[in-house]
């Protein structure tokens, strides 16, 4: 899930808030008024918090590939125009509703929201914020919700990755890919083959902990994997590209291997050849991390708690590719 700055890809970007705003005052936000057009920064009037909600002074907001899709009308969820994008954030609690008991004013938190986080403040349900320790900087904290939440559920909950197994991850230099590498290598003690579309991206993935890398633009992914691990194949594949890359990753699986589909950054959705599932007893499954918030909240919450725990234990180290101010950021028209 690479972020984009003015239509140019970067590996990870973070939105930094400006001057402190308090409840009752206008606050700045990035606003999408028309799909597939650049965002505008405007001033919005805050609304009152409901009894179960909190108002957060947003310090950093993650910029995800999903934000690009939302602002292009290509995401599975389509908010009504105009709206403020932004799905994850770090900051401090400004105000709490009358029924809030989990956090208090001044607490440092990370959180998730359907939209609205790309602003100087946002309001969300108390269930979707998590207090963070003082030794966790707000910049690094903002990297944890979407990418590490996704990586943890993909590897642990869906693929049931075991120590010593080999994990192949596509779009490995994107934010989620780097999180998958971090968790697989440093938490689960798995071997990682990073797959990306350029030597530069492969180099970054190796620097972040992958044991091997494959530039799929230079030849057959399946053959490259075979040269690395032999005909046995890989135990787990985490795919965010789709299309032919997905199919080659599927064909690279070992006996009883598992492939987890997270996204389609390449723009093409492949059909699964069911005969391959049968011949090697392999499993193909999907992961829509945000859906767990509504379908199985304990699992959703556990992914965030695990990310915080792993950071506290020094087992993961999030990567931040770029930081910029609110007024510097635009989501421009993109081709997918």
C-alpha cells in the first residue's frame, strides 16, 4: 500500500498536523469534494462529541493506498461527498463523551476511523482508540494501526504462520509489505522472500529484514522462487498486487501452503484456478482487515494490542518513508 504525493509513489508518508486546535474552534482538514481530483485544505466547524465518543488532537495521520482508492471512488466503501479521508492516526485526547471510561483527556493514543483522520482533529468511538506508552513516539505510533494490524492478522490469524516457515510477500516495499517483513522476520521467526518491481524496492525490503528478494519485472516470479527455495515452494504468500503476480505466487506455494489476498495494487483481479488448490492441498483466502472492526471486534482489537506489545518488546521497528505538513499534501488523480 504505497502512498502517493502529487501522483508520485513513495514508500510511506505521514500527515503532520499544524497548530493546536481545541474543541469549539474551526480546524483544518483535507477535503475531497470531487472524486479523482486533488484534495483541498479547508476549515471545518467541529461537532459535539456523543456520549461514547472522543475528540482527538491528531498529530500524525497515515497516508495509505486505500485513501487513494477512496478519493478515486474505487474503494469497496464509498463515503458521500464531500468528505475528509484518513483511516488511522496518532494524537492526544482533547475531549471525552459522558460515557467514555477507557481514556481521559490528555492521553496519548493511536486510533482508526472509517474516514476523517486527515485533519487537525477527529471524533471517533472510544473503542477505536488505544492508549500508547510514553516511550512510543507519536510518529512511529501512527504507523501501527492499518499496516501492522493488517500484517499481524494476515500472518497470524489467517495464514497461521509458524516459526521456520518461508513467507513470500508481494509489493514488499510498500507500507504493508514492510510491516509483513518486520512481523514475519522478527516476531514469527520466519524466512521472507520479498517481491517488488524494481531493484531499489528490493534493496529496501532486504534492508528491512527480508532474507531474499525478487524483482518480478525481470522474469518469472515462480522460477526465481524455485531457484531460492527449490521445488518445494513457500509455505505462505501474502499478496497485494493481484493479476499475474498473484497467480505466480499461488503456483509457488508448497504442499498445504496458504496464500492471503490483501489487495490489487496492480489493478487486475485474477481468477483462482481451483485445480491448483486441489493438487497441492493449498488454501487461498482473503483479508479485509477493516471489516473485522464490525464482524469480529475482539480479533480486530487484538491486532492493535499485539502491534503495541511487539513494539514495547522491541520486536518490530516501523518504517516511515516521508513526513509532510497538512497544507503540503494532495491526493492527485491516479491510474490503477
